C-alpha cells in the first residue's frame, strides 16, 4: 500500500496541475487558432464556460495518465541506480524525455493538424503513432540507459525505425486553413506540449521526493 501511494499521488497531483497549466496556455495560443479554423469550415465554435471546462477536464485526465507513467519510471530509475537522486533536475530530464517520446518524435512523421487539414486514414495514423511511441521509448531507453555498446547501437536504430518505415500521409497536402495558420498551429501545439511536459516532470519528481522522504521519516 505504501508503494502504491508513493507512485499514485505524485502522478495524480502533478498530472492535474500540469493539465491545468496546459489548458491555460492553450487558451492563449492553440484555442484561438482552432476557432478560426472552425469558422473557415463553416462551423460555429463552441464558446464559453462549457468548452473551457471540457478542455480542463480532458487535459487533467491526460496529465494524470502521463504523470503516473513518469512516476513509475522515476521509481524504477531510483531503485535501479544507487547514484540516482530524484530532484527537479531529474524530473526535467524525464519530462523532456516524455516530450520526445509522446510529442516530438510522432510529430516528425505526423504534425499536429488544425481542423480542416487533409489527413491520412485515422486508423493507420493511430497505429503508426502507437508504434512510434513504443519504439521511441525503447530506443531512447537502450540508447541512454544501457551500458552495453551493441544495445546502444540497437537503440539508435529502433529510435529511428518508425521514420524509416514512414508515417501514413494524405493523398494531397494542405486543407481549408491557410498554410500560415496551419504552421502557427503546429508551433503552438508543440510549444504548449513542451511546457506541459517540463512542468509535469518537475512536479512529479518533487512530489515523489517529498512523499518518499515523508514515508521514511514516519517509518524510522
């Protein structure tokens, strides 16, 4: 039960807070571009409190899921290496690794798409995204954490394998939105995701350190 609390609460708390920050940043940078794209599509953008609440809730749920993954990863890292000190710097590094795995590497093949953009079949894009995330995480782990040179080389190959295979692409590029707006959406999406992962990583590490330290004091 103690281990469960040490894993669950850091991911839970950090995920909610990081999700809230993500939502606030998106309100400034991403949501206005979505509204403009929806207007070009002839749709009436959903304004007001309902849409904001939905955004906050979904981002918090997303944050909790990713936070739990980071919490487990940090715990495994701490248990594996006697020299591993969990602090905000460790959280920053793992948060950036999460950004690479879940955002940056998939975006190298499938850029974030503004509403109305031409895209390949959703099923194929989803399958490629899952493959990319798994292989990127595996490749990054082998390349950075393994001390065996052949495994590091294998890690580099695995890391780039999804892009060697290639992501599914639409028959024609472009879409309803002007290219400048689409480019701005990509930049805004990747930037806000970076902010989210940095905050998530730092908070998860610091909360994990606090809870683990408190547990040791109580048991001593």
